[in-house]
């Protein structure tokens, strides 16, 4: 008798590991890194590696058209893929875009979506080189594949961090999650009374932008290059800081300690989280969709970054792989668990 295993009993990470076990190690000598990092790594014989990453956004799962403008959605679809190239310390080059559409979308609506895609192409200096369009019976689907390149001696993986490395994060955390909560709240208010207007002040506008039109941190990649800093490991924060930290620790076989008072949280996020009865620390750790970069550097290399306005040291790695801890200002330590985005 065949047994049935439910997807939600595995989760995304375990499912990917299971698929990876099925295929095993890459068979082609050109394939330097396949499944398991932010992008695949291909050796074409030159001084650089070729990077390839792909992501899908599905209506009703990753976005809600009740409050997601199509132009912003097009920009976001590109940004989340460019972010994966940045997480490998790479420079994005090309994208392909495939969309599945139902007949409820007009030509003008599709043009608005592609206006956002074009804006992202211009912002990240990438070329749209192809894709596919097809019909859909279950809502809008957008699939983007991004390519990029990185010098062979500059590439960063998730698996190459070391004990005593300094853990750093770019920008601020938790804003995208709080923005999503605000949007969902206003949607429910509207559904209950369509005459009600959404209450969006200047602080909340920042949160909404972080959720609806996030930016990939290619700027930081270029600045690290200018400073002569090559991270020992790096990952982009899509599923939440806790989840991404666990990825680095698991693949690098290290532990970690991060300090809650060091987590960069914008004032607007603090205010919104308090209003929504959410811990700002929880939002920062588990919210996801910030698309900031979490990376590690050797202590001596951190000296080059310590005065950088958009990079914050949040902790360090240890030689205890089973110990990933959050340290409070009061001196207490709690285990960090991944409670971010669940795909199934």
C-alpha cells in the first residue's frame, strides 16, 4: 500500500532537500553549484561565474490584487530575483519573464504590469531578453528568471561562514511584514464598509512601499566591492531573518548569537507593530520579504564596514552548530526558530 506524505508535513526546505537527493550531485563539469543556494553557479570558462536564479509569484499566495498595484507588482517580481543575484555577491544582467493571465485582465492592465518590469530593468540595469505568456484559470502567475555574473574569487555562498565571523545586515527589518498587516487590516475594514477610506499616514506609507515595491540591495554589493570586502557568506532575507540565519548556520556548520538590541528596526515599524499588538523583534526576526542582505565577514574585515550607515552588526557566529541564540539586553538567551513564510 502506497503511503501519502502531505506537503505541509515537510515544508519547503525539506522538500527541496528531498528533490536534491533524487538528482544527486550535478553531472556536468560546468555546474559549480546547483540546488541549495540563492542562485545556481555555472563555469563558462572565463574569469567570472555565471549566476542563474528563478522565482514565481502567484496571485492569492504571494500577492493580493485588492491592494497590489500592477506596476508595483511588476517591479517587485524583478527585484526579488535580482536580490538572489546580489546575495551571491553578483551583478545582475538579464531577466526572462513568463506570465499566466486570465481574460479578466485587459491589455492596459498587462501594459501596467510590464511598465513596472521595465522600471525595475532600468533601476538594476538588466535586459529583458525573453519569456512566455499563457492562459490561467486560477489567477495571475509571474515567473522571472534572472542571470548575473561574479568574479570567481568574489563569489559568496551560504556554506562558507566561519566561527567568530561578524553577522551583519543591511537596511532595516520587519517593515515589509508590518506593511502587509496594515494592508490586510485596511482590506477587512473596506470589505466590512466600502465607504470607509484607508487610514494611511506618512509612516505607514514607508511600510507599504517596503511590502509592495521592495528594492534589491545591489547598491551594497557595489559598495562592498569598492571597500574591498568579500563576505564569507551571504543570503537575502526573503523568508525572515531567523530562517535565513538558520540556513547560513546549517550549511556552514556553525552556531550563532544575535543581540535583540542590535536589530535595525525603523521607527515606523516600531509604531505599527505596537499598534498591531506585534512584537517589533518578532516582526524583524520572522516577518520576511525585507529583501535585505544578511552576510558574515571576518572580524578584521568588519573594521572597513563599522562606520557604514546602512550596515549593522547584529551578532557573531560560534563553533556550536546546534546553538542559534537570541541574546536580550537583560542577558537572557533564547533559541531562534524559523517561523517565517511557510510555502505549504
